[in-house]
C-alpha cells in the first residue's frame, strides 16, 4: 500500500514520514501529481504560513489535484487549515474542501496554543478505539471555526474544530505524529479506512 505525503512549502513533513516508518508503513514524500493520484492514501501535514504554502500548491497545480482526489485524504495542522475556505493568515484563499474558515486566536491568552489538550466531541472512524478523554498534542496560532464538517471540538480561548470530515477528506488540527500511542492509533485508523 503506497501512502503519499504531500511535499509543499511547509515544515514537519519528515516527522509524519518517521511516524509511518515506526508503524511499518511505506510512504513517499512527493509533489508529483501522478504519484498523488495513484496513492492508496494521501497525508497532507504541515507547519508554516498559509499564504506561502498555498502559493506553492497553486504554482505546481497541486490545488486542483488535491481537490480532485477520491482516496482517503488526511490533513494535519496547517494541512487541515489549507483544506478550509479561507484563512485570516495573510488573507489567504484556501482549497475550499471544507466551508469552515480559519481565524486568528484572540489576544486574550497565550498564543500559540501549544501542548496537550482533549476533545469535547469526537465522531467518526478516525477515532475508533480512542478514549473520548484522550489528549492530543497541539501547536497552532490560528484555528478552524466550528462548523458543519466538525467531528472533533476543543476549547482553548474559544471553542474550535480539532477534527473535520467530509466525504473522503479528513483533517486534524493536532499532531498525531507527536501524540504518542493515541496519535499512532489515529494514524492506523486512517490507514485502515
């Protein structure tokens, strides 16, 4: 089973590859449209800035490739945010897979939101066998508003979406690759979809 990890102008991609290596899953980091289309599953991780990342995707035609994919697709952190309609970060038009918008955390607490946090609501096959009180590791200064595609919700300064799902597209704001056993279980669940 070939898993493709989307290569674009973002950090943290290598740690997702390392997490897949740890569970014995072969993967390739690529920005080749053909490899992305032929992959059994696609993971879209990332840490970085929305405007620069979207420019990279558009320059290579990856925006159109990603939105046309039919296989299970998982966005992580910035990857999930780029799957939304718009980000306040550099006033960026994103991929529009999800209608939700990405907002900047209000300046009433410590930003970025960094560390372990739990969920208020968790639904769907991505979370099979995961304790509803489980914690995942977050690092982000922008958040996805709660909306119709929200399947996981977390509170930090405001209630925000920690997981999204629509058709074959899934997104998580937290970093499963840095969330110990529970994050590894979520990655395995995704790979079994």
